[in-house]
């Protein structure tokens, strides 16, 4: 199985995406702990975040990378983790989903738009990838602004099932955005 690049430099060389490794548990823990109040409304896992969950996260990142189930990257500035972005094989055989979050001190600067642009381009280098999707809660307008800005098309909405965990502010309706290879950036 072909994997994406382990490190992707954004158009501003201070910022890069680099593969999360097991040794990054402290960096992941710090970034999430500092961002918990910002993340918990949208990402259920942030609510109960702990050092142990950070260790499990980076270990799962290693396993997922090797299996090809997901490619998880730290978003870094000067080597410091300030967020995370992932390519996940959970939507369709020919599709990859991108998920992301950013430390609140770094939001509103266009950084996530640059990161999603770079990771979308990387996704389309992988054989068999026909489309990339972004899913977010309909009330999370900041997350929704990114795919809209990048030319993704809203292709649907779906309710979360009763068993699917939710962040504290989620409406329970996911907006699904798609970009096809033929329409890529």
C-alpha cells in the first residue's frame, strides 16, 4: 500500500504537517489540554481528554498509518504541535475524509485553509483516490468555512445516530462536503 508523505511543508515554511509518532504523546497532550474548551463543543473526545488518551492517540496514529486506515499529522509551527489534521479511509473505497482541529491561539489566520489545501493535494497523489470529503456539525461554522473556501461542494447532510458521541454544542447534523479529483485545487 502506498502512503502519503510523512512531512508536508505549507506555503509558509514556518508551518508544516508531520506524521504523529508515539514519541509525540507530550506534544499531543499539551496541544489538546490547552485547546480543550475550544474543542469540546465539536469533538466529543476532547471532553474527557487526559495524558493517557494522548498516549493512546499517538499509538493509534502509528497503527493506522501502517495499516493505511488513517494518516494523522501534527500541524506544527517551529516544531511545536498546534493542531492536528488527518486523512481517513472511512467513507468509501475511492474516498478519503479529512478531519482537523487547531489550537485557538492560531485560528483566524488562514492556517487551516493552507493545511487542508496541502493535505487534499497529497490525498490525490494516492492511487485510487477519486474524492476527498470533509464532515462537520452544521453549527460549526468555522470548520464549514474551510471546504467552502476551497471549492468543495456540499453534497448532503446526515443526522448522527443515537449511539454516535457528540461534542457539547453539536446539533447532531453533519454537513458533508466533497471535492472530486477532476475538480481539485
